[in-house]
């Protein structure tokens, strides 16, 4: 058991971390709700929600959020459909050259987007995938699937062998074992993967900037960048737009918080 001094130290450290994280968030919300002057001073006595309405209309954030939702949800679904079976194969099956193939797959996690963005642009241009949903979803999926395979492989390696053997004895195929036994057991791990991929896609800026030149198809992060170019000196509007764009991620984290923590801790505890 922890001593009283150790508990007090833990609480003190956690309190400092919480304050460090929350203070900028609170200041951003207050900035979004009040007028801002040249020195960045907020008039707390005149807080209002009008900045959110103005930012929503002026920045066309409704269209941007809808596009971001489409890109993010489709990317999560495509990544899951590819990463779950691949992670299951790498985690539970022995195959010739499997380790080498897995290492090659991990290279996708090490190559930065800036290194492939130029050839990707010309490839997508020749394939007529610029400026549409399919092109950006395909690009985000290609950049996310390596992490998805790595993450799901780590989980499937923790599934007890007797569970897999029992499913085989009961007549289940490998495909049936995956979707009827392993995936229900791995819901926390799948949730973590989905939330991380969703967040990366939602906050992505460079890929949409290059692959989606049409303003009507651009996600919220890119529309917020365009909004900044027009209203960069109106800090309250910029803060309101940032809060609107970040709100879905915050809500998603609050809703799936328990599964997210359970998925991360399960991998840490089971090895």
C-alpha cells in the first residue's frame, strides 16, 4: 500500500497536471465568449455566445464539420476492415515470412506524410481522385492502417490459446473465430484504434490542403485555416471556431472514456 506521503505526492502531481491542461482550455472558452482587444484582454463582464454563431456562419463550419465527419467515419471503417483481419493473422497465425512482412508494414508508421505527399498528389491526379471524398479517405486509410494492424496484432497476441482452440473444436472457421469470438473480446482495443484514427483524421490539415482543392469538400480543420486568413485579427472569432471544431473530439472522448482507458490498460497489463 502507498504511504500517506506517496498519496499526497501523487495527488499534488495530478493536480498540477490537471491545472496545466485545463487553464488554457478555460481561457480559450472565455476568449471565445467575449470581445478581444489588441492586447488579448477579455471583458469577462460581457461574455456572450454570439461569437459562436458568427464564426459558424462566417466560416461555413457546418459544411466543414459534416465533411470532417464523413472523412473520419469512413476512414475509421475502412481502417478497421483492413486492420482487424490483418492484425488477427499476424497475431494468431504462423506463416512463412510473416515477421518480415510485419516489419515492412511497420515502415508505414515511420514514413512522415511530408515525404509522400508530392508523389501521392500526382498519383491521385492521374487517378482522378483529387477533390472528392474517396481520394482523401483512401489516403487517410493508407496512412492509418499500419498503426491499426500493429495495435490489433498486439491485442490478438494476448487472446488465450484455449479460447481459439475451443472455437475450432466447436466447428468455427478462422473467419468465424475472428468476428464471433475475438472481436467481441477486443471491443476496448477496437475502440481505442477507432478513436485515435478518428482524431487523426479529424485534425488532419496537410492531406486535405493538397488533395482537396475544392472548398465545398474541405474538412473543418482546413476551413478553420481559411477562416483564420480572413479573420486573423479577430481573436474571439478564431477562438470560437477552434472550440466548435474541437467540441466533437471532446464529446467523443467523454462518451468513450471508459472503453478508451480499458483498451489502453488491457494492453499494458496483458503484455
